[in-house]
């Protein structure tokens, strides 16, 4: 009946790679010296391969466990997470020597929590779980996004002090903007999964 284990297995693998890419950001920013972007690039390549397998399966299989448009929407939303993580990494690799005093630990921990919620949401969708469960996870994801905005705004407020280094202020602004994009990507992905679950519950 549409090989649900195969389709959902690919989505779960993509979600896991997204969470792995966020974990790689924590490693990237914790290391001294010039950042190594290869782990992030490898994760995105792996996820691109997973999405390609799903797209090929959609072409070959006539019956799907849920509408093929829904599968594509979830897959595309999931793929944007490692892509956003890689974009953050690229920005960090350009600016790292200007932001050595920035402490991104709390924000990145929150982002990792968000990525883990995405994994749970995909697992719930794959297991045919209730929309109420996914809605609860989505609400937690929304709260993380709101809390992250407060954390980032507070950090920027401390940076933009009179007499500060303009270059460090610009670099910090760009880094936090890229970080915000990662949170937005996770939030959007959660909404897509929640809507697809509601549609198919």
C-alpha cells in the first residue's frame, strides 16, 4: 500500500540529518581557529541524496501513503534545515575572527532542541500519530522560536553599546541574522508537518 515504511523512512532520515547539521554548528562554533565547513557540506549532500531518492520513488510508485504533494512539501521543508545550517556556517567562517567574544551556546542549544522536535514530529507523522500530538510539538517549537528571538535581541542589545567596535557590531548582526534564519526554517518546517498531519489525520 504505497510502501509507507520506505517513504516515511526517507523523511525520518532527512529529519535526522537536519538535527545532525544543527549539532555540527555547535561543534563548528566551539572549535578555535578557522572553521571547518566540510562536515556541514557532507550532511547537506547526504540530505540532498535522500530527497533525490524520495523524488525518484514518487515517480516510480503509483500509490503513496499520503498525497505525493504532501510528501514533497515535507521533504522540501526538511531539506531547508541543513541548507540554512550550511549558510550559517559559511557566514561564520567569514566573520569568526571578528566575533570571538560572542557566546552562541544558549541560542545554539535552543536551535538543537528545535531540530529534535522536528525529528519527533516526523516520527509522529510516520507512525500515524494524532494531530493533537503534532500540535503539541508544534506549540513547543513556536515557543522556542519566540524565546530565541528574545535571547538574540538581548545579545544584540549588549553588543550595540556606545563606543563599541563597528566591525564587531556588523559581524555580530550578520551572525545573529543567519542564526535567526535557522530558527525560522525549523519553525516553517514544523508548520508544514503539522498541516500535513492535520490533512491526513
